[in-house]
């Protein structure tokens, strides 16, 4: 199954090339297909108008659909998928536990709580990054709580991690419901928040791209800088420390990175579950646990996975739409159960 | 057969001065004065819970001392940046089964961490050194295997390769022979001996007292968190001390240069 080995980078590059092709293909479908049929030539004309130098004329309604509706939706989907998958890969390394992910341990719900807080108290409109900042704060807080509860002497057992996640998810979901109920008199606002909570990238514009971008850049930079330290952390804190890793610094950096990535993604897309669980897990099976390969591959895979899932969300019951979070849950939840069963049988076998 | 072709660099002296560590209100080790002289093979022995693993953690600098000091070549080990310390002192904890599917080569390359640059990672000089470490410990043929599929003995040798990959001059190994069959165990002790002859210092936690007597230059005996005795095996290991510390009757075997014993439980009844 594995395609990249110790001295062999070729498998990695083939995987990245295939991922890039898939991403471009899905993005292309997202741009060329939609509820309103538009001639391929016209789509290309719009893209050329915006991406190539020089003045070009275009039909304004076609221009709006392609450039202001379809294009940012695809871009936001790719960014959200990349951020969530990267955060998941980091958390699995940090907790030394392949079942950790933003959704499972309550980081996404924490981020959502932060964003809902900003939305219901009208803070989100004050400046562009208000919602992402509150979401990052919520994500960080929930991650710290889970770390505190589930980790003893640098070791995080699966059971305590999952139980802490279940409890935190329930608590934060109740908090979110309460916040939404508070604003029920403004029906429209409450409906928007409730819809957003279910996860999706419908009607996202370039402003949303701007909301994810700073967090994505910062999160990725931290992730890359500490990628090698995470390799060593997989072997346990004692081994990592004996080989020269600054354990506390690494853990803090990775926590921040995962929180920033999750918060930025959740702030624009709501809770899109299971991406951070399934994607890094599959990539690790194919490429191995070395983070220098795992992290970029997980980012790219998350990107094409969510762009593809969003295509399904728009087309499964067209002209209606399914929530993106529903599509990813349909793929991810059975996979999570499969992992859990396999983990249990491994534990049983090692007894 | 394991052997080495490493460069002969003389190890620095490693000292514990009045060292003690307290965890959760309990002193795991206290008042320990121990010097690991350069190019010596020291064996740490003692009953379960005596503080052997704790001693290695303190000597490696991975645990902070509550009392006293650890000195590497005369300098305070805790003041040294972790990466620099890792280049000079390598510590291999008791074997834990790896859960992540590194290949053997990737796993051993983790040992290069203190030499790697953050931007460029592993360089070709590093890769050449990794090959040598794999070869020295007789695991080159396993290079592309996953560490999760190795046998206990193979894993132990891979861990040894990772330890060598650090190029450290002082090696601290916690029960390195516990998963090995007789031949591989003797091989590993022979490898440790070679490393010492090249100028490195090696500290081993061993349960086999006779192996300790035969291979070590010095023996350190721990009991109840205290250093009971330290010195050449012939001086330290005697029936009186063994009865006191290990609660066994030690009967010296004749005809051996090292102090080798036959062991019987204390107060064994004769039927």
C-alpha cells in the first residue's frame, strides 16, 4: 500500500502530481458547471478577463456568476479542506493518536462557538478578521481543555481523548444552541447562523477568501517549521527530548498552528466534519508518517477532497443543495467507525 | 556480527554531583555522586524500583534534577541547549513497541535530528552515516521494512543504530539486552565493548549480574534510590553485598577471571 519509503521520494512526488491534477479537474468542473448553464467559451473569457493582463469585455451577468459566485466558492472549499486536513495531521502527531482530529476532539465546535459568539453579538461585522479571530480563540481554548483532561505524563490514551471530545462537543453544541436561541427574534440572523453551523461553502465570496488566507499562511508556516519535531514526538516525549527536541515549545507551536488553521476554516465554512480525520489517516497509509511529506500531502488531499465533496453537495439533489458537512459526514463517519473497530481489535490482539 | 568502524573520539567525563530527584512527593534518587569516566563501560545494577532508569534520565539531561548537578565535561548539563546535549549524550529508554509505521531507515534517521538543519533537513553526508550505522548493527538488510513488523531482537538493534546515528560520545542504554536471545545479547554487549574501546563511554542497565561482571569496567549498584557501591566488578560484586541488595545467596563459581556467581533464593529450604 505504501508508495514512499525512507530513501525514496518518487512516490511522494507522483502522489502530489496526481493530487494537483485532481484539484484542477474538480475546480474546473466547479467553474464550468452550475445551476445556470454557461457556455465554456464564456467561462474561459471571464477567467481570461480577470487572470490575464489587458482589457477584455465580458457579459456582466456571466461575469458575476463565474467570477463572484463559482470561483470564490471553489477557492474557499480548497482552502478550508487544506486547513482542516493539515490541522488533523498535526493533531494526530501531537496526540500520537490516529483518531485525533479537529472534529472528534471538539476543536471545530470550539471554533464554531467562538464564531457564533462574534456573530450573535454583532462583533463579526466590525472588521474582516473578527469572526476568524474569535474562532481561533475558541479552537485554542477547546484544544487546551482537551489536552489538560486527556493527557497524563505526556501520553494521551484513545479512550480519554475520545471521551473528553464527546463531552466538550456536547457542551459547546449546547452553548451554540443557546447563543442561536438568544437571537431567535431576529429570525433571519438566527437562520443564517444555524445554516452556517451545518457546514458549507455556498455563497462564499472573495471576502471569505480574505478571511481564511492570513490564518492559512501563518498556520502552514508554523506547521512546516515544526514538521521534523513532530516526527520525533511520535516516538514519545522521552525519546524526542533525548534526541534534542524542545518538547514544550514544539507542543505549544503545534497547538497554535492547529487552532489557527481550524479556526480560520471554521469561521468561513462552519463545521465541515471528518476531513481532518480521514484525509491525514489515508495519506499516512500511503506515504508513511514522516511529516515533511505527510503535511503537504494532507493539505493538497484535503483541498481536492472538499472541492470534490462540494461538487457532490451542489449536484446530488440539484437544483437544491445538500450541506457540505452532510456529504463529508457520509464519507467520514463510517470510516471513523471502521478505524475504531480496527483499533479495538488491535488492542485486543496485543493483550 | 555487530562491529563498528566509528571515529575514535574521546568521550567527555559525565558526573552526577549530589544528585537527587523528587516526583510527586517521593524521592526516586537522592545523594548520588557518580562519575562516568571517559571510555569506560559502566553497568548499573539493582533490584526493581531501585532507580536505575531514573539515574539514566538524570545523566542524559532529559529529567531535571531536584537537587545537585549533572556535569558534562565539567559544564552544567541543564544549561546546555537540548540539541547540543543530544549530540554528545545519547539515551535509549526501555524498548516500547513503535506504533507509527516508519521504515527502519526513517526511524534511524530520527537520530540525526540534533545534526539536521531546520531548512534543509537530512543531507547526503547524513545518509552515508545512516548506512554505516545500519551496517554496524547488522540491520542494513531491513532498511525498507516497517519498524512495526520487526521482532524484538531486530527492534533492539534498530534502536542501537538510531543511538549510533547521533554520533554521541556517551551512550546510556536502559536494558538493551532484555528482548534479545543469548547470541544477540552477547553481540550487543560486544558492540558496546567495541564502542568503549574506540573512546566512547557506555552506561548499561543490566539485570544479568554475571554479564555485568564479565563485560563492564565499572559496576554501579543502586538500591532504594541510593547509590550503594561503585567500582570495578571484582571489588563491588561480593556475596555479602548481593545478599543485602538483591536478597539472593551468591555462590562464587571457580575458574573465571570475573566475579561470576550461581544464585539461589535466600532461605531456600532443603527438602
